[in-house]
């Protein structure tokens, strides 16, 4: 049996990357429980309580020119419609979702990383830009990253993928019209 060796090598590497990503995801995305440690070495008992009067809100933008926006301050989501005006709907995350997002930000240690976590120059078009403005216990932080000309840090990719999947699972998102046209 002849096997195309370059194709076999590429397939093996992709399988290995997928497996490592799955293992990484399982280790970093599990919920924090009392006594467990966050990515920065703190235990959950050291993390300010989000649901007990703690201050936690964020604005997450993503997509081409970061035109999609989830805003937990105003409980709204704006979808980029490409060729048409953007559409904004009410979207309120549950307390459990907010706590889970908070835990992921802490576990992945996002706020103590480089605020521009892109590396390895490359060129992609159309590309996605991301920003996360976070208000946690009276402290405001802003992170921006892009896959336009660089590869994104793995922790930011894990967080971004998680949050976009969460948004897309909401009925409010599913009921939005489908954008017309596309980006080139």
C-alpha cells in the first residue's frame, strides 16, 4: 500500500495538535472549586466572589474589525450584518455563565499577560480582531488581539473560542438574521 508521505505527516501533525488542544482545554477549562488552584496559583477562595456583590462586567468584541459585541453592562449583543446595518438585541448572561467566564479569565491568567498577545508574523485575510474590556472589582483592563498578522497566544484562543461558542448557543443569537454578503 502506497501512502503519500507528506500527506501522512501533515495528517499526523494535525491529529497531534488536536489531541494536545483537547488535553489543554480539559485541564484549563474545568470549573474552579473551593481549594482548587487558578492559573496564577491562587485558590478559588482567593478570587473575589462574582456572585456575592462583586463587580464584574465586560465588553467583548470580535470578528472582522471587531464589529460583533457582547456587552454585559447593558446586556446587549450586536451582530455585524456585513452589507446591512448591525443588529442589536438584548442578551443577558446567567449568573452561572458570568461566574464561569470570570473563572476562565482568572484560570487562563489573561489579565496578567501581554495586552497584545499576538506573535509569529503572518498575513491572513479576512482576519478577526478581538478586544476584551473587563471591569473586575473596581479595576478596568483592556486587552486587544488579532489574527490578522500574527498567531494568537493559546490562552487567548481558548478563551475566545469558548466565549464565541457561548454567545452562539444563546437563543437570542440563534434568532438573529443571517448576514448578507461577506468580507474579502
